[in-house]
C-alpha cells in the first residue's frame, strides 16, 4: 500500500494512524509543508492520501501559496479514485478543493465534545454518539454530491463522505495522549473557556480510554476507505 501524508505543522502528526500504517506494512511518504523544499508526487500508484490538520485557514492562499498546489493534488487524487482522508484542516481542504465554502464557525470548538452520527446510505457509519477531541475555529460546507456523516452541538458539519473513497472528518479520531499534549503545548493561548472551549485542565483530565475509543473508530474508517471492493466500477467521483 502506497500512502502519501500531507502534514502542515509538526505538532499535528499521524497520532494513532501511524500504528495502523505500520500494521499494514504501508510504504508511507510525507509532504511536509512546514519544511523548505517540500514536494508533491504524482497521484498515479497511490492507494491512500491522508491530509492532516493545522492552525492555518484553507483561505490563506495569498500568504501560503502551497495551498493551491495541495488543493489541486487532492482534486487529482480524488479524480483518480485514490482513497482520501482529511482530518480537521485536511477535511476543510478537501471541501475547498471541491468547490465548497470554508468559513468561520459560529463558535470555536476546542476540547472533548460528543459527535452524533447522521447515517447515510452506502456510507461509513460513525457510532451513534462518540466523545471526540476537537480543535477548530472554521467549518466546511458540504462539497457537491457529498453526504453528511456526523454533527455536534457546536458544529453542524463534522464529517462528510463523497463517493466510496473520500471522507473528511473535522474532529481528531487519531488523538493519543502524546499528540494531545503536543497540540496543547503548541497553542495553549487558544484555551480561553467558552461554551465549546474547554480549559487545559479539563482537556487533560479526560481518560486515555477516550483516546483509545476514537482510535478504534479511526481503524474502522481506514479499513473502510482501503477495502478492496471500494474501487468497484462507478465508485470514484468524476
């Protein structure tokens, strides 16, 4: 399995996804946009693209011109039928690349909050209710042809699916205690308590079992995206 990871900042890495990739013997390559000399490959021969999170906005193309190239790469991968997973910023990038608007959400959502499944036919199904970690101030509208997979009290569009091979998830199923600590250490100034922003103490107090539960769902999602039958004729969007 050939996998391309799109990483935007060093403190939002793969988290629990790393273990899944290792267990599948994946050939994993990185495009690290936060490092000089980053490069994107061609999409031919790729089996999976994973676009991770970051504090920037998908609308920052003037300041971060590599966003244009990344969106084109995502469009190319989707058009070629490659499985594509977007996490937080990654989900917003997929939505933007496909013509959907990404905008400021009514409220920042930072901390551990429930998401609720909104089941759709022939799509991945999240648990009916899942305590998940969030860190975002923006949200996406659904790309044309996509279906909503999850919502929360703080944000209507938490996850979407397009065709059989594209899923965007606003929350962080990959969260581990280590990745959580890295995100807090990088930007604790954002943790000003509000309706959907928890304190650092409250975030850190959530037991490790919550991470493991979301990690299990991430395994289910990755298995779903990379299942052999997903490439059946007509599955990939045009």
